């Protein structure tokens, strides 16, 4: 599996600048790797008000259980919410906060 180099802050900056893509080949590998993180640390976006509000959720470890919504992680800006999920996944996979 692709290993993320946590010192590649340029990739974090690239994602922050354009969270919807398109991405460079290096960032594409990182984004794909982050989508395959461990289930107990897999963060997702949940639309809580159609096209107006998103909440960060944490996937359950057992199929069929409810997604845990993080009450302090509610966003009205989809791009900001996407950036936050990227950062949470980065930390879950690398063990380090992104720059």
C-alpha cells in the first residue's frame, strides 16, 4: 500500500488550494490512500441540510451500525469541510498533523 510522506506539506497546500481537484499524480496517490484508511478512523462528510450544511462523521467499525456525527464539526462551506476531512484522514494514516 502507498506510504504517505508526512513531510510533503506541498501536497497539503495543493489540496487546500483546490480540494475538488484535479490533482497532481502525487496528490492523487495520497487522496486514494486516504480513502482506504482504517475503518475505525475513517472520516466522512454527511450532508445534514441539503446543499447547505455538512457534518463530519466517523464510520462505524461494524457494518450496519450508525455513523457517529461529530457535533463540533458542522460546516456551511463544502470546501472547508472537505479540507478538514483530508486533514483528519492524513493524521489517522500518518500519525502526524498536516502543516
